[in-house]
């Protein structure tokens, strides 16, 4: 799954490249797009299920600058017993250069905020998210 974003001046810092905190927002945009495209989020949330990010491991590889168009690639990496991992990369669309890569661990919780085991129907729903393609 790919999400495109054009880098604007307000995305950059004093050094004229995308600020590290902005990449987290770009990753979040990519995850929202991924979930909206592959899950019925409205029904999912009305059923009392909530997504919570519990860990982000991000590696900054190359800068993106004003005028660049980036692609946020997102897909499921693995499903565990109580958490799952979405793999994401941000690439410069023109050069193909990797700007960052990240593994984002999330849990699904009930309305009280308690993490749930990813089994049976819940695991099947999460499995609807396509796998990350290298």
C-alpha cells in the first residue's frame, strides 16, 4: 500500500530537510490509509475495538527536502499473540532512495483500553491487512 505526500516548507526544519518528528506524522498517514483501505474501521470501532501504537522503531536513512514527493509504503509484517507489527518505508518517489524505514507495533484493545489476544475473529480481521512487500 502506497501513500504519496508532497514535501512542503512547513515540513522542514532549520537544516532544510524534513524534521524527524514529521516522519512520524507521515507514517501515521500511511497507516490510516492502509487501515481505511483494508478494514471496515467504522464497524471495527463500533464493535468496541481500538488500535494503540505501543512501539515505533525508526531508522533515518536519507533526507527528504522541499519539493520532493515521497511514498509511504505500509503493510503487515507479523501478527503475534497480543500485538502485531506494521512495516513501513518512506521513499523518494523520483529517486527511489529510502528516507526512513520503521516497524510499528500495535495492540488492539477493548473499550476499557485493555489489550486483547489476537485470536479467532480478531486475528482474522487483522489478517485482512496486506503483507508488506519488499
